[in-house]
C-alpha cells in the first residue's frame, strides 16, 4: 500500500492481535443480524453502543498503561476491541435467549444443517461483493500514497466523516432486508417492491442534508480532526467529490437489503463486483495516463457508487425471489412481532 515505515509497523502490530480473535467480530455481527431479522433494531443498537462504550474505556487504559493496566500501545487498541466484542457477544446471546429469538443453542445448532444450502446461496454473493469492496481499497491506497501521506491522512479522516452517511444508509439496508423479507414470506411480491422503492425515496430525503454539508462546509468537519492545511485540503476534496453523489450510496444500500430480503443476492453481486473492481483501473487510468492527480481517485469512487445505485434500482424492478427450499422444521421460536399491510405502504392507514 506504500505506507511509511511507522504506519506499516503500527498497522501490522494491530493486525497481529486482532486477527487472533477475529471470530469474535463475526460472531458479534451475526448475533446482531438475528435482532434485525426480528425487527428489533433497538436492542441491536443498544448492545452495539455498550460494546463501543466498553471499547472507548479500555482503549486508553491499554494503550497508555493507565492504573493497573499494561502499556501496550497499538496492540492495546486491538486487545480492547477484542475484549469488547467478546463481552458484547455474550450480552447479545443472553438477550436473544431472554427475548426467545433463539432456542437453546444446542437445539438450534442441531437443526441448523437444514439451512446450510440457503445460507450459502444467499450469503456467498453478498460476502463476495463485500470482500471485493474491502480488497479494492488497499489497491486504491497504493495509488493515493504516490502523492504522499497527507492525501492518505485526509482520506482516512474523510472516511470517518462519511461513515455518518454510510451507517445511515446501512440502517435502511437492514430495514429493507427485514420488511421486504416479511412481504416475500407473505407471498405479496408487489408489496415487497413498493417497500423497496419507498425505502429509496426515504433514504434520498435523509441523505440530502448530508450531501449539502459535505459539499458546502466540509472544511469545518475535517478541521475537527486535523490542523494540517494539506491534510484538510485532501479531506475536503474527497468529501466534496463523494458528497455530490452521496444519495446513490443510499440507493445501493437500500437495494442490497432488498435483494437480501427476496433471498436472491446474485444480481446484487453481478452489479457490485465489477463496478467496485472497476474503481482501480479507472483511477489508475486517470492518474497515470491523464495526470489528473489524487482527486481523480475520489471521482472513481464516487462514479462507481452512482452507477451501482442506479443499476441496482433499475434491476430490482424485475427481480424475483428465489424459490428456496421446502419449509424448515419448527424451531419453537417466537415469531417477529411485525405486521405489514399494503395500506401502510400506500400511506392510507
């Protein structure tokens, strides 16, 4: 990725610790999805907040060696994260059992083999798209660092700020997975389509003010995290580039959730993977052959996001649920306390 020696050593130090307990990260995420499937986003968010709060407390203690804790530096940050995820997973299991969202773990595990093919069929395309997304950023970083560490620092800060938009859109992704899935379970496919496109409208309305902030006053946001003029300039450049097309990030996430909801995730993969991979050759072409500078990398990200949002929006009109398997054996679980009515979606209730 072309990092400086100090950044490389710090990153590797963090990675060596975190990788040893990475299963805790996946378990914590998986348990959160069970809450989402039951429409209980409140408990999922509260447990996430509890884990984040614990992480915020442990980090300075383990990084700087405060009180009785050892001074571990960057490794302490990784260890604090792992401890938070492990304890957060125990908390989520306890609450899932208390709310009867999952049966006794042994029984649940014994019967889960019935779902293996469906889990893989639905999960692998989405996982593939996310893995490709994660791999492309180190590739883009290798282009960014050609211009020095300041653009990378600006990009890192801007990513933290952009997370407000991303996680807002992810909330809609979760809602679409749950609500579209319930409509499909009721065999009401027109209602599933209505829900998805209402979600597109709502996420556009929610992200529009954020777009205005990213475009009009990004220097105030980046300036909170850095006082280096060069770093601020690069962060501002990134936010303005992606901010103009931020709404399409919302569209992409809404229809990712909608494809998950109908249990047919291959179309999402076929759109997301090539367009995400295309960010690198487009950025490489603009930087190396046209000499457009580091801002061309930001535009390659923004343009691919726009194309993904528009293409997925158009493709979902003709999407159909996967036929799936026969009904699964009864697990004795409490059904989700959510009902969908067409008049709710049409605004007549």
